[in-house]
C-alpha cells in the first residue's frame, strides 16, 4: 500500500526541505524515480561494506564519479594498519569514514557519513541507500550481496564473486530475479585490452584457439601448515565473531586478519580466486567458455586442510563450444609460469610485472599482461603486419562508471553477475581440484563432481548456525 509520502514530487520534496538545507539528508526513494533505478539526473547513494585496503581503494575510485555519493560504511573493525602490505596506510571503518567526510565536506561542510559495525543493521536502518559496494573478505561476499539484492539494492562486489561455486549460482539467480544492476570487481573487464582480445580472436587473427596459459606471481599470504597455536588477544575495536560470520568459531590470530585471510581455505580462495578472474578473463570472454569437462591441479606446493599453498598449476579441459573446438586452459601462480613461447623475441619479457596470458592459436599467439592489458600478437612484427581488428564491442568509460550507468537504467554492466558468477565458478573449480587431490570430472549444469562424491563438499560448504543463504 502506498503512503501519501510515496507520491511526493521532486518540487514538493525540495519545498519541504528548503528550510533544512544545511543538514545532510538522504534523498527519499520517491524522488529517485522508482524502487530500483536512479534517475539519470540524480546521484547514486552508496554504502561501503568492508573498509579494508580494497574497500578504501574503491572509495577513492568513487570519489572521481560526480554522481556517486558514499553515505554509509560498515565494517567489524574500526581500524587496522596496512603498512606492511601494498595497500599501505591505515584503513578500517573509522579511517575510511573520516576520508569520505573530508572529501565531501569540501562541497557540504555539514556532511556526515554514517558508520556501522554490522552491515545488516545498516541495511535495516538506511532505507534510502541505492547501492552497496562489497569489499569484505571472500567468505562474506555471498551473504552481503544477497542481503542487498533482496532489499532491491544495486551491488558491486569485489572478486571473486563468492567463496564457493554454490554461492555463485545463488547470487546470480537472485540478481536476475531482482533485476538490480550488478558488477564484479574484475576491473580489467573494462580495459580496452579485453575488447581488443575478443576482436582479435573473433577476426581469426591467430586461427583456432587451442590453449590458454595465464599466470600471477601473487601468493605467500600464509606459511606453514595448520592453524596457528598462539592465542593473542583480539585487538580493541575489532568484533572478531562478526568478522568470522558464517564460518565456524576459531580463536583470533593476526595471521587471518586484516590481510592474510586470502591464504586460508575458510576465508579466501588463494591466488586463483584472487587473480585468475583478472588474468584469465580475456580468454573467458573471447572464447565464450561455458562449463569445463574436467579440471586438475597437476602441481601444488602442498595440500593442507587450512592453508592454501603457493606454486599451483591447474588445468581445465573444455570440449567444443560456440565458435571453437576443444580448449585446454592452464593457470600458474607463485613461482610457476608457462614455458616461454618460441616466437617471443629474445630479451622481451613475458607478460607484465609477474602477470600475463598467452592465447595460443593454430596461426599464432596473443600475449598480454594482467588485467587484460596490452594484448599483442607475437612477435611484434606479426602484430604490425596484422594491424588492428575491426571494432565490434563498445568501450568502457571505467569499471565503476560502467556500473553506475547501469544503476541509472543504462545497459547492464560489463561484468554483471550473470557473467561474473560464471567466471567465478570457472576459476574456483581449480580450488576444488586442489582440495580433492585428483582430476575431477564436472557436470556443470547440475553442479556435480561426477567421479568423486567426497569433493562435492568443496562445491557447497557448511555454515555456522544462524547463517543461511536463503535468509541472508
């Protein structure tokens, strides 16, 4: 049932609030043109869930978008020092809130950003938030995105989309049913290199693609095996139980948070979850890959029930699909890389800065850097002789911009959850193979490991009591 207030016009709203112009107020949904999409002339009001290093990076990216307004943040930790990691500086709920207020107070001295320990309380109280940006550890992604989607909020979620494959299916289904604008944080999807890679392959520049090799030197988040035995006190201002969320209780240790959770099976997805969504994405997009037939971890540093090892080599086999024949896809991380292509000129580095991709066809090879950057046919003389492929795809104005436009009723974002969930499933099958310690055969449509029933527990993991995806 509509209330009288739900029928207000923009002129009526402005008239009612003219006397309180100095105070910061969220614009009511009735002014924004509907329960989902924001009017093109209006700002998108965004809440940040997860204020660590990547959350802070996303906040700074959104500062560059004039029609984005961050109005609330949520994180169970008030602050943490990221100085020893590449993020540097101090992040957390309070430092990020302060940075947001400092930026927006330049235009509105009275601006205040709301802050919450629990994002669920924020969603319940801040009714006029349009969109959520999720930058939590991986084990919280599905719960945050589903809670937001079911409240009709648009969602940008950092990669990988979820912590396991079953979650990816659930999130994609919920997003499709709700009709909200979504975007996975694989920023290279908005790099022109992603579109050029597709256009090169679709133009037949390297013939039929037979193999793909991608890599990243990242890793090293966790060392040793098993859980730490020390029992340090939980830092002041850190709600450890809330940080654990759906995962079983365990004692706090700085080996898990604020940063190294990526190297623990309970919380992260290792290098393949962290970086394959970036570095394998141009091949995934260009070849329109569906479900693999099998996946195998042919090499891994060690297998442990707690710690994710470095130095992994995984292999996916795809059968004939739309526009291509069988394809073998390789992933390497840590100290591992593919063999150097014979056609690569002496002295020329492979990839860029420890990241890269090789797409091998019957008539040549494309080499690129990480995040879809700089695709070139090798050797360079062959690239120059070929030139540039015909443009078939639109170019992005930026990954966050692409999502904001979708929030305003424009075309769906380039890595919306219908795409991002499939990409996430693809890479996380590599983790299933590591943990299964064998080559697994995959029935994608039915989400089943057909040759090892015990490996199914890595496809859909148990949750702590009180957490249920169906009621997130």
